[in-house]
């Protein structure tokens, strides 16, 4: 039996390998060695807490959570985890292995607290009475490298709640999404933390009565012919309602709806579609531009698509 020597090759090694590889058994050995040397086999690994990535975009702002997912493995989330493996009165990263990170490409607000754009390691101070979210600018930390309190940290009081359905592996998710933000949830077992996240709006959804006044009134509108609708005309009322500039638009002869006019630039608006009275989507496919008289009152408008093709025109009636 040949025992390979660990270290530098010695004289005669090639001869020994030549003898081994000369037979069918040698070919089998060579095949096994080659298989072990392939990148797939060499790089394969199984982790007790596998890595996960979850992200959500809201109005152009993308929020990403990078974390590892420890599992319950038969443990009770109340008795064995919090207050047990995760001691009360200590700081814990809601994940495993390397510290969980949160990254936002624009400034956001978590529970009303400003969080500047960038990457943060995520920690939670756990206590039977109250928890605290800790965001630390040092992101290359292992889960045991609990950061000490520092002036450059962001600390936010948070609350936990019990939910009906349990999750085996710790999970970060975005269960709800709004036009101005989202809900970020961390859950392990039946214990959950919900964080209200708000983003900086890219468009101005509201207007004061004074800002809206130049556009309020009745308009004679012509919808030009298109592939999906013939030319048709209608009367449109523009009104200031609930701090928004509203208009009834007939997009086809048998289809109309209330839309909000969202200011994109001076005298230029986008059409925002509503759902249950709230803005659900701001259409970036067209822009509505008003022309003003010498007194600053809107007298006509055009709606054009992104290729500058005229879709709709309107003239003030009163």
C-alpha cells in the first residue's frame, strides 16, 4: 500500500504514480481525485445558518437586508431563545454568522428616525420589557462582535409581538408596501418585530390651495386617436381636494377615472392613479404641461408621452 507523503515531491514520485495509473484501478483513483478537484465539489458547503438576501424598492429607494438564517431545531422561541440562548439585557444580531446588514441607497426613516443612505450592521438590544434596534456603521462584524454604544450609532426603541404562525428559520421580509414606504419585519418562531419604514418622495403628492388655484376650473379636453381608443372629447373638472389636485380623465369613451395631478416640475404634472382614495401608482409614461397667461393662470395644457408624441390637449372653459 502506498502512503502519499505530505510536502514537496520527492525523487521517484512520478514513477510511483505511473505504476498506480497503469491499471484500471489506477484510472478509478485518478477519476476520484479529478472529481474532488472540480470547482463544484471544492466550493460546495453546507451551513447551519444559510445566507439570504431580501430587498424592496419603493419610489426609487431600494432597501436590502443581507443576513444568515438560524433555525429553531426544536427549540421554543420563548423559553429557549429569548432569555435563553439570546440572554436578556444583551445585544444580538438578528441573524447568524456575520452580522446582519441593512443597506439603503437613499435616506430613509425607520420608526420616524432618520437613517442616512449607506450600509449598517443590525443589532437588537433584547429585554423582557423593551427592545431597541441598533444600527452601527461598522458592517464587517461577526455576530459575536457586539458593538459598544457609540455616538455614530442609530438607536431606535422597538416593540415585539406574538404572531399566530411560527417560522422555523429566522426571516426578514417586507409584508406590506406603500407608495411612501414599507413595513420591514423580522420574525423567528412566533416572535416578530415590525418596523415602519418611510422613504423620501421623488414627487410632490400634495399642493396647498394657493399652489393649486391656477389650475382649478373646467376644461374642454380632446383625447387624440390611438391604437386602443378613437378620438373623443369630454369636459374635465380640476379641483383641489384633500390637499391634492384632482381631475376626472376620460382615457377612452367608455372609461374614465379620478386621477391626482402630481407636480413633477413647474407647470408640469404626472398622472397618479388612485386605489381606495390613496395614490397607488404615479404614471411615468406621460407628462401634462400647462401654459399660463400673464396673470399666472393656466389657460391650456398638453399631455405628451416620453417620445414627445401628443396624446391629449385641453383648453380652459372657465
